[in-house]
């Protein structure tokens, strides 16, 4: 949900968008043609979306995604697993982050993988209802780490983050937007673990935006991460795998120095 637009996703890929134009008028945006293209150059046909056949469109659109070569874009699936683990699964009650949005694009056309609410899971802290907003980037596999002209690696994402928070007014507007979206999702039951109605009413979000990197399926024997971190000035925090899961916990946060020591 972004302003007057709702995007509907399946397996991390967008099926449909609905934009309110006012006076009961809505505009519908269909699936990106990229997902319909196949390696042999063909394009999977898809009916034009209509309100009279929502089920038919969504059924065929989901099939397009199911037959799309998701292995080339496995980061999407990692993203979805992070959302499920921290928002809806049984252990979501104990994690320290709730996912607010994915694939967020700002005014500078910089895109962030995940926007999350960071709120300590310890019961006393939950009662205080103090939280912050976090931007989380996912780097899946060894080839995603290094910043090049073709690949937005860790350093590029960190630069985008600093650019995003540089303007104080924009930062405040972003925090307010994320708070509103979070409360909407809670009201709709899309986040149903670990938070009470009272906590939501008392929720206070600090005027700070955190930044983290999730390293998925990285082979530590390679040098890509160590070389990339040498190009980064200042701090950069990471999530260490939480015992083979994708739950985001405070104890699993590692600094750049801790990651370098691990390597």
C-alpha cells in the first residue's frame, strides 16, 4: 500500500496494481512483461484485467509466476521468507523486526529491498512501545556483493541509504509514511504476531533510520565481501543467519568489524 495505490504480489513479484483516481474511478496496472518472457523469446499470454473476472486473471497470472525462472531471481523468494518469518509465522512473536514494505522506491528512484519496524521483543520493551524504522538490503549469493557499474553492491546500497536520510524533512515524511502503512497492515491482519492493540496505540517511532545487510548463501571462502567492505567508510551492520532461519533478531546483528573478523 503506497498512498492511493495498492500493489498485489505473489512469490515476491507484482501481479497487479490498483490506483484510486477519485470519484470512484480506479486505474489497473497489469503484470510486468518481463515475467511473461521465456528464454526462447516467447511471451506467455495473459488476459486483460477486468473486475468481472478477477479470479481468472489472478489464476493465470500466478501460473505465469510459477513457470517463471525464479532461480535467476532467488532473492525475491528470500525476501518473501523474511516477510513470512517475521510477520506471520509462529516465531514472529519473538523476533525484533516486523516487515512494513518491500521493493520500496524513493523520489530519487533508489530502491530498497525491505523496510521494517525495529521493536525489541522483550516484554518490558514492548510495553514501552518505542521503535525505529530500518532499511534492509538482501545480497543473495557471492555475485551480488561487489559494487560495479552493472551490479549495485553493498557500497552502492549504503550510498543510497545516506542520500535517502540526508534531507531531514524527507526523512520525517518517510518515517510517518512507514508508520501509517504499518498500522494499516496490522489492522488488516497482515501482521498478527507479537503486538497488542495497546502497543499499537502507544507506538512511538524515533527519528532515526537504521540500515542493515542480510547476507544470504554467501560462501565465506571467497574474498568478495572482504574486498567490498574495505571500500566502505564508517559502520555497516549485518544480520547473521538465525540458526538456518530468516527471523531478524537483535542478537544476530553483527558490525562490519565483527564480519571482517569472522572472515
